């Protein structure tokens, strides 16, 4: 599974996750703004921005946005959709972000965390978020899956059609990760296989990592409806906080 993300976040990712739309991102950003209470013109970094849905929604609310992602394919799609060139797009690894300036807020959304086998590699991401936050007023949102909900509701296998393509997804819990294998079959082409994995960090472990990275959590929500996090029922763990010492 080493560096699986370099292969998986390519052209076929746009096919597998085409159901993620701009309207949903807009509604999620609207809630995030309520949580952060940022002033107009605030500088926001969307770390692991993917296709840029949330980045572009943030600009609609009057913020200056930088979107960073490792995938050149997803960034090309983001640039294509950003017809008014509102967002600054940048390719980079979330463990070593090629930026020196600081931001009023850093957001890391849709479980764009926990990809790495070594705990220290995941912790580097949190330390980068700390580094990139303004020492005076920097805030963050990290939107992660709820591991207990994932384990209890895991769907081992699913299959669907996208045009002429058949997409099969197999999921399992293994070695503390939720792992997914994706097989795409398309007439006239060779079968394509991808892997994904996310480390199942529980609430206490995640809070400890954030604290160690110098990040102070103020709220933990169970979803974008602002419901309180519940270990058994919440689908997500959304951490909202700020850089320590503010």
C-alpha cells in the first residue's frame, strides 16, 4: 500500500467520485464559515483540495483561497472548473507544503488525512497545519471519518455502473486501517485496479496528536449539521480549533 495515493488520485478518481458535487461543497462551506467567523477577505488554505469544490465555494463567500494538492490530475480539473481564476492552485505534499506564508484558516476536508503507514508521517501533516496558521488568529478545521461508525457500518462489497464502466469496490478493516480495492472494467480496455486506505484514529488518539502538534480543539462535531460528536452514531469527526497560544 506504499504511496497508493500517487496512483489512485488520477483520471479514474474523477470517474469513481463524480457524485461529489459543488452544491454539497457550498453547503458545507456555509457551515464552516459559521464555525470560524472569519472576516471578509481572510486568507484560507484548502490543504488536499482535490478537484477544488470547497476552494471555489470559499471564494464565493469572499475569502482569498489557496488550494494545495499532490495530484496533478485533480489540480488540472480544479483549474478547468475555476474559469474566473479565483483560487491560487499549487501542487505539493501535505507533509511538506511548499508555502512560507501563514493563513487565517487551514481546512483539511473529506478525510484527506491518515493515508500513511507510519504514524510520524501523519503527524507531520498536523505540524504543517500548525506552521501554516497565523500565530495571532489562525484557526483550523479537520474533517475526518468516525472510525467506530465505519467499522460498524462497513459495506464489504458494492458494484455500480457509470456509463459503460463497471466499478466494483471491496472494503475491509485490516491492521488498524480501512482499506478499499477499486476495480474498473470498461469494454475494450484492460481492467484497472486501485487501492485506498485510511488509518482509523479514534477520538482520544486524534485529540492527543492535535495537542502534540500545537493545535487546540474547541469543538468536535459529528457532521456538517453541527450535531455533537457521538461515538456510535456520528458519521464524521469534524475538529474545529485554533493554533495554541492565541
